[in-house]
C-alpha cells in the first residue's frame, strides 16, 4: 500500500497536466472554496503562532489546483505549517510546485516522527485511504500528536451516499486504495479518544456531479452559475448540512481534544 502511491501519483500528475494543469476547473474551484472556508474558520480558533500539520501533499504536489495549504496560513496568527506525505514523488513535486512557506516531511502517521505539539491537524481525505485496522491506528496517532484543546479537521468519502459507495467499489478502488466511511463510526472513535465534536458537515456536493471525472455529467452547467454554487456552499457549511450526507460525496468533522486534568 505504501509503495503504490509513487506510481499512482505520477500517473495522476501526467493526466492532470494533459487536462490543462492548474487552469480553472469548476470542480477544483468548488473543492477549494468549501474546504478553504472551513479551514480558515477553524484556524481562527487557534492561539497565536500555532503549529499546524496537514497529512498529505496531493493537493499541493499532484493536483495543485486544489491547494489547501494556503488556507491554513491565512490570517494574522503566524502559523508554523508542516505537511507530510508518504510518497517521495509527491513530496518532491510539492517542493517544485508550491510557493507557500511550509515544511515538507516524507513520513506516515502509522510510524509518526512527531511529538504532541500541534494545535491543528488537517486530514483532508487521507484517513479514507487506509483499511479499517490501520484507520484506527491512524486516528489514534493524530490524537496523540495534538496538544490539549487542539483541533482535528478530518474528512472522508461518505458511505451514506450510495452512488459514492458504488463508484468506489467498482471504479476507484481498482486504481488505488480508498474506502468510504460511515460518519457515526468516525465520530464514535473520536469521542472514545477524548474528542468533543465541534462541528460536522456533509460537503462538496459539486463533487457528486463530477464524481466520474466526466465534464458532461448531469447538472454540471447549472452548478457553474455563481449564485447556485454560493447557495450550495452556504448550505454545506451550515449546522443543518448533515442531512445532505445521502447526496454529498464527502463528510467532514471538526473535533477538539479535551484531556481531563
């Protein structure tokens, strides 16, 4: 599983460049708009000069039109951002492509090189690339690296969306390891580890309509209209968005680690 990502990443990078690279694509725009706003809102809850960890560099090294690291550095609290990836190819690509000021470490949290020093961990759809047994180890590692009252922003492909599950089962998983997750199970594990759930959302509805990476998927043209997308974004980031989990391809939980003293 660890070796497959160098091969997969180079394949997707070549395909990404052949499709125009970082030229404007609505799906990438929608991804950044929704995740970016959520990251910025979470960073505002952190103390000055926070330590932030982002658990993969796919967005910065392979499909850089989806760069999320820049949002972790937004604001006036002068964060120290560290990004990790287990793929040498992805790390080297990120060093070449990304101009933001952050540290790059080739590592995996399954054998974490870090101490509990982070105020925020951004796990943007990394945990769903792990089988269930390793997934429990991964989330436990994230908990162990957070300071008391630190935040974990964790997102994953949602199993409650039937189309999403079928798409993964018959297409995605043939290319690379990825699974859909049930929000209630992730939530339960976080609570066992001492987290308090701060907010959770079913998000990236635009991704549902582009889930097969085909530009003529139904309703694509309608979603490109700015007013329609802004309405979706506002709805996804509202407190009622959990009700959208049956149509949204991804689910995100923001949780805070609270240790009993």
